[in-house]
C-alpha cells in the first residue's frame, strides 16, 4: 500500500539526513539511556504531534498519547492501567521534572463526549467509556449555555487531567517538594497557536 511505502521512504530520509546530523546524540542515548526532563500527555490525533509542536530533539520528551489527552484518577482496581503505568514510569522511573498536558482544537474525543462516538460499534464502545472520565466536566460545560461547548470542554479537559494527576500520591508528594511541576497547554490547529494554562487565573494565555 502506498501509505506504508511513504513511511518507509520517510525512514530512509531520516536515516540519511537528520539521523546523521544527530548521530552523536543517538549514540549517547543508546549508551547512556534516556533521561528526559519533561513528560507530555497529549492526544493521539495525527495533527497534534508534540515533537512537532514543541520542536523537540530525541531524548527530550517522554510522550504519552491517548484519546483526548485524558488522565484517569489514581485507583488500583478495575482493568489494565496503561496511562497510569506510563505516568508511574515517567515520574518514578525517569524522574521527569515537568508534566505537560496538551489539549487541542477540533478534538474527536471531545466531540464524542458531547454527541457520542458514532463509530457504528455494536455493543459497548471503548471510546464512549473512556470519555466517561470527563462526563462531569461535560455536564458542567453544557449547563453554562456556552455557544462553543466543544472548545470549552477541550480546555476544561486539560484542567481535569491535571487535577487527576494530583490524585497520584507520588505526584502530589513531588509537586509539594518542588521537584515536579505540572503544566496545561492547548494547541490551535488552524492558527498553530499554543496557549499555556495560568492556573492561578484559570485561563489559557497565548504564547
């Protein structure tokens, strides 16, 4: 299929260009291992690649991507905990010093929260169940009567994920000790503009 062929062609460009340009860095990462200072939790939307948005280099960011950049609250029961496992490894294993929750415009997960996933699934939907993590925030946004619930819920979801991060004991401890900082951010796809959450004011400020 041509789409996969395009990926392999991209690999060959990488191997002959940027890989060679950063060969020393790759050698260090291979021999010394990774020690990224930042963890980014972002949506798996193909238009919002944190490495592209932040123009990072290999080894700079430990990235976790999922539908709608959600963080579940800390809990030990239930099923598998892929997101929580990545957070645990990033904070306790890699000792990242910053966690950035990156939301974005036109998020399909947020749209699903507002109107259902509409994926033609027979029976329970994984997406609908996952988006249940923000059902309370969704209901609050809808109750405000805003003209743009999609945008408002995209912003509110970043705040929910940050609050849920603080429910992890090891995160709360490190934040209190001043060795870990939590950040919220929002990327507008059309204009390419990043907004950063000012938690004290409760607003996202353009950068």
